[in-house]
């Protein structure tokens, strides 16, 4: 990824994978809440290095919230763990490249988010369709579409 040294990329990936292995339901809940707070804090002014990932981040937070509330469960745990780990990394003030550094501070976050998106892209697309399906007036009483 442009702007990050190879060593920084490897450190970011290693931390993401380690975090992914240690995800449990309580961490999922914390990541969803913290991710939502950070997105709201930066609302309307996403860091330019994350601008293209902004909608995906919102979708990831929404998926975790719906998953933890039991509204949407048709997603593999590995995807939930990847999204949780990416959000933990995103909200952490202490990561490979500190967020207070202009532009560069979010490059490692963008890398980790991209790693999670690579794992979750198909499941996020299905979840997005489900959200659309849920918002239709005649489907208000429906839960999860059959697969």
C-alpha cells in the first residue's frame, strides 16, 4: 500500500490476524459500539485516505450491530471476526502508524479494513441486500431471507 513501508504493512497485517483469532462476543459488541462512535465523530469529514472505504465501514458496523442483536446471523464467524478485528484496529489510538499523523495515520487503518473487506465482500453484499429487503414496507415482519 502506497505510503506504508513494508515493515509497517507486515506489522499491521500481523496485528489484524492476531486480533481476529481472539475475537469473542464481548469484543464484537465493544468493536461495534466503538466503531459507530468513531464513524459518528468523523461523520461528514472522513479522513481522505478512508473516503472510499467509508460506506464499507458503515456497512461493517451495521452488520456487527445486527449480528450481535440477533437480527442477522447468516454470516460465517470468520467474517464477523475479521470485521471485528478491523474495527478494533480502526478505533485503537495505538496502532502501527498513530492516527494523529496527518494522512499517514490512517493508511494502516485502511490496509486492515481492506484485508477485512477482502474476506467479507460477498457476505457484506448479501447483508446489504438483506437490509434493503428488510426496509421494504411489506417485509417489516420478516426476519432473515431463506438461503
